[in-house]
C-alpha cells in the first residue's frame, strides 16, 4: 500500500505545490494519473520513489519511507522518467549490468517484450531512436517485476501500433500484488486500460476514483439539446451534437470519455468535489 500522510511539497523559493495531501493507494490497480504539463504529476511520482522529499508529512510505500533510498526498497519499485536516458551499451550488456539488482527479473519475459515491441536485441542503446529507447526501457521495467511501477509519460515517442502493444503488455503483467501508475497528459492512450483515475491540477488532487465509481455517478452522452433538469459537469459541442457529462440519476451505464472527464473535473471543480469527495 502507498500512503500519503499530510504531505506538503514545494520547490525552493516557490509556493507549495502540494499541501497536506492525505491519500491511500491500494495494491492491485492500474492508476491513470492525469494532468496538464506542469500540474504536479511528475512531482507526485518522484516523492513515491524517493528522488524528491516532502517538506512536511511523509510518503510510506509498503511500510518504508522512499526518501531513505534503501536498496531493499529500491528493488521493489521502478520509475520510468519522461525523458529516458540510456548509456552507450548493448541491450545484453545493459541487462547483465542492471538486472541482478532486481531479484524477480525475468530474462525470458524481457526478450519476449522486446520482440513484441520489435526492438533488435543486438542493438546498441544510444544508437536507437527515441521511440525504440522508450520501448526498451518499458520492456526492462516490466521484466523487473517490481511491486510498484511508476511510468511518467510512457507513450511519448511511441507510434500508434506501439501504443497498442504497450496497452497489451501492461494488461498481461498486472496482478493483485502489483500497483502501476501511468502519468500522462495524452489521456486517450489510457482508454480501456486503467481501473482507477487520479486527476491533479496546479498541485491539487481533484479526483481519486475507480472507473466503476465514475460510471456509477456520471453519464456520458451526446444530445441535440442539453436537458434543463440535469446537473451538467461538462458540455462540448461536436459535429453530431453536444457531448455532455451529467450526474447519473437513473442508473444508466455509459462509456467513459476520459478526455471529457478530465475537462469536466478541472473546469467544474465544485461539482466534482460534491460527487467525488476526497475525504
């Protein structure tokens, strides 16, 4: 479990980005961490892995404070930064050098993931394109089989077929003991993939809910005219009408549009808080 206990964080000389954040995250879920560029997504992930430290309060990951950077903790968590760095090594030499640090690393799976991504195992990492480097890093991270996997904008640099392969691989490695965070502003890449949604904006947590809870409380429809008797979280004119998100008062089951949900929650924060209280 990951626990944020009254966490406050701010960069030196600037106002606090997060203030008194209290939050519990259970195992066995794929979280979509959504937000604009600069909203605080990367900051939250870096506090979880221990490369940034709270000003006050703490983060606890499976009973350990990440800021201690204990090897026993680092073996259980993997963080993929948005801007990947790879050394001038072949894939095999990289694997031989870094895989032993992760006790559950699976070499067979590693090469299988590379094959799925169509990455040549004989390649030298610094000679690969950015997209190929990104796919290599994802394959290595998945093969490490850590309990917690944090991915910051993992689909940046991936073409459309690779994004599809990425979603399939994430689904294939998920189990009840693992927690995966995928931070992105490319919201459509997470459609039909995640089971929990977190939305942050300007360092504030605006939403923390499961897909099931969102579906239960909200309706996503396209209408010609917006009914006057409905509580509307979001409305956007489209070619075939107006897409709306409304409070679900009839128990209707509709497909969730994550992009519209994000817009609705960030633009209509008061209604979102009433429907999805954080405490």
